[in-house]
């Protein structure tokens, strides 16, 4: 199976409305985007392990919320235990409404985290972080 040019998108956030908004923004901004959203972090973790461990697996971008019952930092700890092949395919961005400066600092110092995006996700933020993926008019 041929690898897709664009990565898949994964959202892990316990807020279903935020997941719906993120999905819509991604679909409007990035052509043929595949989005998988999870309100239960454990479901998202299982999905990533199952989907991104094969030789022909695609790359993925994960938008991970911080403030959930199983918080984003705990989810990152679990991802740390993933096989290297899976971790190497997933680019992680913390997507959070947290105004705590230590959260942004903690995200910046975690080698698994590629960036920190304040909620709400917008087309402008997607264009800033993923300029090569944005639909051209």
C-alpha cells in the first residue's frame, strides 16, 4: 500500500464539541484530511498503537488536550512507552485552553511535543503550523 502524502489527524480531547470544531476546521483547511477524534484518551492510544505500527502506516499529527481526567501529560507518558516506529510517525501538538505558563513551558521541554497551540484551533493556526498542507485556492 502506498503511503499518503498528508499525515492523518488525531484529536484527543474529552470535549466532544471541541473535537467536532477541530474536525471541521481541519476538513475546511486541509484537502482530503483524515481526522479521528477521541473523547477517551485510552481509545486514542489504542487506535494509535494499532494504526501506526505497520510497515505501510501513514504519519499522523496528534492534537492533545492537557486538561482531561486522564490528562495530556499522562497520555504523553503512555506514548513514551510506544514502540519507536509508532512514536516516529506521530507529531504531537498540545492543544489546550490552559493559561498556566508552566504548561506551555512543560510542552516545550518535552521531546515528544512539536508545539503548543492555544485553543481554539483555527484555520490561521493550521496555516501557521502546516503551511505545506493547506488547500490552495
